[in-house]
C-alpha cells in the first residue's frame, strides 16, 4: 500500500457538516459529542467551558488548560452558555456523577470506579 493510499479518506466514512449557530465559534456536528454545541474545530463542548467558568476559572485560566483555543472562542462559548443557560445547565446536571449513578442504578467502588448492576440472564 502506498503512502497516497494510506492518506486517502475511506469512501464509506461520511463526515457530518457542522451546523452553525448564532455564535461564530460554536457549532453542532452530528456524531461529535452527541451533537451538543462545541467550539468549532474541536471536541471541546460549551458544557465543558461553562463548567470551568462556573467554577470560577477566568478566560486566561481556561486558555492555560486549553492552549489550542483562542480567547474569542472561549468568550463565545461563555456567551453561548448565557444565551442557552437552561439547556447547558441541564447538560451539566446530566453529566454529574450522582445523576449517572442514579440513572443506571450504579455505584462507586472504593477505588472510584463505576460499577453497573449485572443484567439478569434469561
């Protein structure tokens, strides 16, 4: 197999086109992060940025954590959060460990691993 063959995108893989939002740095892409809003060109969700922002991180601190982002992209994610606060707050709630444990009737073991109940065999 030649290097050109290796670099070609397989024909059977369809890449979803990003769906733009009213915010220039925020898109939704089917199949990426569940179609939730992300910063364009990344897999960093608005939810992730909102969580850091709500925890008290400044834009500068968020940029230290994610140096590949621009200040404009981070500000836009925060702006999107404020414009869609109820939806992003719901995402934040649904991603808390307490919610996941209750939803799946799971527990945490002494090492912090999630233990899911065994399915009953029929």
